[in-house]
C-alpha cells in the first residue's frame, strides 16, 4: 500500500496486531488514539457553534493560507523534488503541485464554503403523529472524520474546511508524497483556529506515524466516526477491506464518453478533448471513448487527430485502427485498457455497434463514477440515463463537471461511488448524520 508509506515516527518495540496489516507498534496505536480522543473533545466545541462562528473561522483560515502561500509553495517544492526522484507519474505530480495561484484558489474555496448554508440543524423531515407526539429528523455532525489520501495537499484544506463547516473534527493521513506541504498547511490552519478561539485539535495530522499510523486510524472504531479514503485503487480498496471504522468509499474514475450516432461532431469533439485533456490526473477525467459505428467515419478521424495532437496515447480496437489517420499511432487495446484509470495522457477508444453495445461496455468496465453521452436523440439520452449505473450520468457535457464546486456544493471531500449514505460529490450535507427529536407531553406507550 504505497500511499501509506512510512515516514518518521516514534519507535517502540512493543507492538499490537492490526488485521491484515501486520504488527502496529503499541506507541503508534496509543499516539493515534490519543489524537482521536483530542479530536472528539475538540469536536464538541463545534457541535453547538453558530454559523457565524464557523464562517468567521473559515474566512480566517483562508486569510492565513493566503498569507502563508510562499511558505507553502516552498514546502511543496520539496515534495515535488522527492516525487520526481521517485519517478512519480506526471498525473500524480500535477495533483501534488501547488503554486501561489493554486493556494489562492484553495483559500477561495474556503470563502465559498463560508457563503454556503450551514447543514447542521436542518430539518430533514418532521410530522405530528395522531397521538400528538412531534417528530423531527435533524442534521447533526458526524463527530470525528478521518481522511486517508495521497499526493493531494489541497485535500488537507478541503477536508479541514468541510469538517469545520459541518461541525466535525478531522484527522488527516496525507501520505509521504505530500509530507512537507501538509505539515506546513496543518500548522497554518491550527494557528488560525487558535486565533479564532477554537482548538487546533479540530485539524490534526498523523503523518508522523507513517503507514502504521494509517492502519491504527483504520482500527480506531469508537474514536473515529467515519473514514474517507481518497486516492488510487489500491489505497481505497485497502481501506475498505481492512478498516473497522465505517468507510465511505470514494471512487476510482474509469469514466467513459459515448458519442452516439446522432451526435453533432462540432459539439462532441470539444467535450471529448475537455474530458480527457483538461486535467489528466483527476478521477473525473475520461479514460475511455466509445463511438457509435454510425458516427465513426465522420467523427473518429478528426477525434483521433485532435487527441494525438494533444499528446494523448491512443489504445484502440481494430475498427479504430482502421479509421485512424496515417500519421496517428494507435496501440491495439486489450481488456486491461478497458478497465484502466490511466491518470495520464492516454485513452482507450472503441467503436460499438449501437447504444446497447455502449451500455454493455460501460456496465462491464465502469467504476461507477461518471459516464457521459453526447447525442441529439432524446430517446438515446433517456435510455443512457436509465440504464447506466453511476454516481453521475452526464448528457452533452464534459465528465470534468462531476465536482463539488462545479455542482455548487463548495469544496468536496471526495466523490463517493458507493450507494449507502452518500453517492457522488460529497459536500457539507454528506458529512452530517441525523438525529430524531421526539417531543411529547407526558406520552406513554400503551
């Protein structure tokens, strides 16, 4: 599990066993549990905090990030240098990289969060029973949220901001790839929280405990209320499989774009290019292009030429190879390509006989993240929407829109591909649970 690589941590010969992960040093387990207990205590300060208190804190965090941007970028340069020396892919390096502009955008996302409604206290539903009992189901914070993620220092801020606004404390395991960036960011956020009269323990990192610390977090059931993994397939599956803390599974993004027979070429081409090349190292980038056989001759040569000109390595089936311009190289596609999240300038391309074949391909290989159709046929779009099972189904737009900010949710903590509790971009409401409030007047059950 490379995303939980060991960094410097306290050493101790006494160990405790963690299922499936070998021995965890006793001091590591104790250290992580102590952090979780502090997070529990800190979370109580937010349970009854007003929206004004939380929004003021978010604005203070944003200002602190802006003021510390150069320091954060300097620390990030250390992470990037280390990543390049470890042959990190360009896609992951892009996820890891921070510039002063990106830090500014991250700070702006916190300000956007402050402008959003507070989900805590929202009445989901309510009624008065025939016997006079009054019922309300109300949103309340989770309590302590754990995050395990890789090579994404922006997630450190997103998670902190979302947790704060939704009334939760957060414990972060950001991985060794972003260790320098995350250490500075967590320090900056903690100082800003304390300046607002809130405990710094609302945002804590366990990076110093390395891989065993991540394992200890996975098994801190009763201390951590929910765990959200965000990263590659191996990281996510390890957390889902090994954790005893409840997990919300965020998804690997093997996303498809299907160009239907009726699609307008002038519309379809920018959608395909944007879906693939806008930012390759993200989970909502398209990895497979499916083209209806009836549109292939008109659309594919231009599409392949444009993808090739953008530096995209093309993996295609026999019909794609036949239709490719002479100057475009197409590597024969295999089953591995259909199921792969490239996170790079690579794309699998296939010609399908009809919409049935497209839907069957998606059903076989989808990760359940985002699937898109480009069509001018209402029947085709309705069929695709009904028959494709994914967190987001998009009609005539880029897959890159599956994003919390683009959906108007503010920063997101991840995109869930599971079906229980949360699905799709996870914003503020998804970091709350509910409490039933029952009010009577001396009622007793007969």
